[in-house]
C-alpha cells in the first residue's frame, strides 16, 4: 500500500522555500533585484511570458524577491497563490476592491483594525458601496444581515483592541447557505495578522482570502512596510487583477527584508507566545487589572472558540484596568517594565499602546490598554 507523502513542516518551509536557483546566482538568499525593465533574449521568450505573473517580466508585476516571498507565504498558509503588497492596508484595499462595486453591500466586523474600518466608510462608501458593521460575537443573526447585494464579509481574528474571536465555522456555514439560496457569490476575507499562518490557516476553514500585515510578525524588526494577500484558486485572479490596475506592488528591498524575517519567524513567534501566556496569567491575578483580553489564556471567555481553530497566538493583548489612572502612573509602569511607545506589533521589543476608548457592542466605552511582549 502506497503511503501518503508526509506534510512538510512549517519550520522546513521557512528554512528552504523561496530560494530559486535561477535568481540566487550562488548566494544563499536572493539579493534585492532593483529593476523595473527586464530584457527578453528572444521574441519567443517575450511571447511566452507567464500571463499570471509568475515570471520576472516587469518591476510592477513583481520581482524575484516578491515572487519568492509569495511562494513561501503560499506554502505556509495553504494558499493557491499570494500577492505581496506595499503594506497591510494595501492588502486590505486590493482584497476588498477585487470583489466590491457600486451598489454592492459589505458586512464588516466592528472589531476590525480602525484604519480598515475607515477604509470601508471613508473610501468605499463615497464610491457607492453600502457598508454595514456587525458584532464580532454575532451568531445565527448574521443570516438576517446578508442581502442579495452582499458581496463581501470582512472578518478579523481576533478583533483589534477587544480581542473577540469569531465563531468562524458558524459564519462560513451561514454565508455559504445564504449565498446558495440567493444564487450569489459572497467572498469571505479575514485579517490574520495577529496569529499568522504559523498558528492559524484561514483558507483551511472556508475563508476565501487572507490578508496579512507582513510589516509586523513577518518582517519582525520594525524596518519595512509590507503586506500579503493569500488566495484560493477561485479568488486569486480577481485579487491579482485588483493589484495590477491599482498599481500596488511590494518593492524588492521590502520583500528581501520580509524573507529575512520569515526565516526566524517561528522561533520569534513561539517564544513571544510563551511569554504572552505567562504575562497574561500574571496580569490576570493583579489587583488593578479588571480583565485581560487574550483568547489563548484559559480564563478568556473566547478560549474555547480560539482552541477550535488556532494552535497558538500573537503576543498582542489588551487589559482593562479597574479604574482610570493618571498618565504619570502609567509612565512609571512603562519605565519599570522596559517598554517603548510605538504603534506597531510583532517587533523584537516590548511595546505599549496608549489607552483607547473602545465603543462596540461587546465592550461599550471601556478604556483598554494594548500591550505586546
């Protein structure tokens, strides 16, 4: 009896994938290809270039560096193909724009990254797209929100700031059933920046398009802006076309740094996850902390949902303090804990984000502080 081939471990993919000999020229890593124009050696070669942009034919279509990055991420995430972009917001833009036109309706989780929410309301609404937000903890009621004009359901796991976990299995089931009943096509897009492909593979759970701010855990060193869109076979052409016509691509230097970060991502994220679990447990016992918002922690109200689909987690979490504290008190805590103030997660240093007023249906008007280990 013929044995099934063993599934390649993610650590092996991170080490060996994306090293095409054609572009390495004997080096271990593909060097940055700073080129816009590519010379073809013959008319036959020019006529035969890959119309799906899997070859190096013009700088805006992709470079050997972006092709390598896309290859690695596709293997990690189980995607048919991926598209590298100039930032996480660019990834959200091309993914949503690929499936939305004037008169269409999109359902967006109210727990999404704030700039993403503003993209939907400030950019797509003026273009004639109807945007409707829903609670990240919504259940069967989602079915009533889906219209004949619904074309996209946009999710984020977990929610930014408040860290709710969607019931992804239920949401996918409802969307597919309603889409079938109405004979429409609805694309489910999910922002997977927090867990990344190491700890969650959305496409294996019925998601059509995964967006990722590679600026964070993938680059990992706070020195490059980068985004990635991972696609199923059915969704890839629309996403790639969206990027093509909007002129969105990722530079070779940024992709080089993204590939560098990928090589060490497993080591970094596994250690950060371990650190975060220990800190979450410590914070949960602290008298000044009302609640710790970290789904992997056993005490989290979303732990069971997290456990159904995730194998680990990002290092970002939130805490709700027992009362409002003065800025000076928080500053002292930052000094003691060796924190720096900045607005990005996933780097190789501790991070603190200023308290945010959250206003959604799960945590109405709570003052939540975000921390990263």
